[in-house]
C-alpha cells in the first residue's frame, strides 16, 4: 500500500508501480555535491505502514529539534487537518514540512493519506530524476558545474520543481484509484516546503498558507507571505475554470466566498481552485498541479509558519508573526497561535462554527528551547511534546479515535442550498490573463467563515444543451 523508500545499497530498483525504491546515492549527496558520511535512516524499507516509527518525523502535537506543530479540532466534527515535520528528510540538512486541510465526507482521510504518501513520492521522484540524469551522463547535484551548464542553484531549483510537479500528479492519481477512499466529493489542500540548507522550495494547492517572519533593516519583525491563496476568484484560476465549463460564483448569504460549481448543477460549491481529490470537478477546471517557488534564505529570516485557513480566516500575517515571535518558548509557539485563533473566532464570528486549525512553526536557525526556558514557564519538555486535549489518537489503519462530536460532513442539504440565490458575482465575459502581479493577489480581504464544500452533487438528470 502506497510508496516505499529504500535506503539499502542493495535496493536500487523499483519495487512495483506503487513502491518505487530510492537509491542511497541521493541520501549521500548534499547541495553542490557535498558527500555525506552519515545516512538519514538505517538499512530498511520505509512504507506507509511503518512511517510512525521513522525517526525525526512528527505528525501529532509536539516538537522536534527545530520546529513545533499543533492542531485543534473546530466545531464541525472530526478534525480534517493534518500536518507533518520530517527532519533529516533525505540528508542531514533537509527538512520537509506540510499542512493539509481536508474537506468533504472523507476529507480527514484524504488529508492523512496525502500527509503520509506525498513525502515518499517526493523521494521517489528525486531518485527517478537523478537516475535519468546519471543515465544520460548528467550530474544534477554534483559539483564542478560549468557556467554554461547553469549554476548549482539553478540546477537544484529545476530538479525540485520537476519533483514537486511529478509527485503531486502521482498523489492525485493514487487517490483516484484508491480502492477504499472515495475522493469523488472529498479532497484536501496542501502547502509543502523543503528546506535544503539556505534554499527553500515550496509547492502548494488550495488555500492553506505559508508565511515567514523576518527582520528588516531596522531589526523589526515583518511578515512575508510565501504562498498565494488559490481561491476560485483569482483571475487566472477563474479563467481556467470557465474554459473547462466550470462555474464560479458566490451564494447570496456569503458573497465574500466564491465557489466552484458544476456546469449543470449548483453543486458541490468548492471554495478553492486547486485540490487533491474532488474528482467530480477535475474535468471542470479544478486541478492538483501545484504552484512552485524557490527562495534563498538569509540571516534575517527567523521562522516559517504553515497553517490551514482556520488560522488565516481570523488572523493576519502580521498578527501571526507577532504571536510566534513573542511566544514564551519556541516549543509552545504553535499551540499559542492556535489558541489565539480560537479566541478570535469567538470574538469575530460568535455565531459561526470555528474551523479546524493546524500549525507548523519551523525555526530557521535550527535552535529550540533550553530546559531553563521550560522552567521559567513552569513547563517540562515532556509536557510540551505530549498531545494536548482535543487531539485525536490515530490508529494503525489511519483512522482516529475522536473525542468530540460526529462529523457533519461539511455539507448542506439540497433543500437548504435550493433556498440560496446567486449573487451577481459570477464571472462573465473575458478574464484578463494574469501576469506575475497576481502572485501578490491572494484575496486576503475576503474571509471564509463557512465550509469548504457546500453540498454533495445531485447531478440532475436533465442537463442543458451545449
């Protein structure tokens, strides 16, 4: 089931259509061809079944050497958010982080599946790309590159871009053919980063977001948004959806939330333009192709925050940076940020159901707290690392034993949906092609206070003639 990754020198070939093995050569080669004497893992095969035992990989509330993560269930039922930090991802200076926000009846299962399988696909894609380069006489990650061949940074950037594209495509393909997971009307966002030395590579779909806290020339903390919220009303996204006969409009009772609808029915009403799963809309403009970007980190850059939209709906980028930078201990930063978001939900939207929240805080200097930091706050490191109330216990089969309400499946009944009128916000006419300017356009003024998915498709028997 799922991918497998081998670090054994004896396992360098494919182990099946869903179980590519990764050559140990890549684990021993760092940026610009630096040879490493220490491997990340022991000689064994990593599969989805034994992922929880992999060292330096955390996916429940707690902390690692350089990060802390925390998630809290909202008021809609099962927590559909998932998160991960995987240090020593493929070598000692590589860290993988991700946040995944599920939606639909099986959104929680989709988010966990992506959390577990996507990193392995990145490893497999890296090996596949490297094998092609070696087979053709290339030296993608090896040193001594001539200027005519491009700088090592450029070569590494191209490699990671292809890796993210290939891995996201493979992930969606696996979800489509999964025998026990119905992704027709369920899906997940993904915001994923790979930090390799001073390089930051990002791939993302949906409306989960990554930001960075950095110091300006005066030493003051500033917020830098690293990703774009891929909402349906982003001009280039709306243009693509309309070309595929999908429709984009907002309901009358939530004019600030544009959604994607089928061409022949007012369903399902997806509040994002890209996602894993959601195959009922894949023919109508919703895609799983990630946006990719690369950033070279500097000494001024302090930390990165990845979070689901439950945080960004109520807190600005600047507020998030301030909360994290002022946290009494680094290990408590993610929990304090989620607590702050929960308070803001109660203050700003007292009649709305709070959304699930998941946060990853990665500190770029590679340092965490000392024991004296815990003592000053009256905490122990064990207390900070343990799961907090509200976090479900994940079982071996990927299910979670929930502590709260049954999930309401984030849908509305057809009767309720029929009572809603449309707003004249449907995008008509030609949509201008978008240049790099829309990279800075993320719809931050609009606040999503409602479910990502309005209802399950009804699929009317009578469809309008083309």
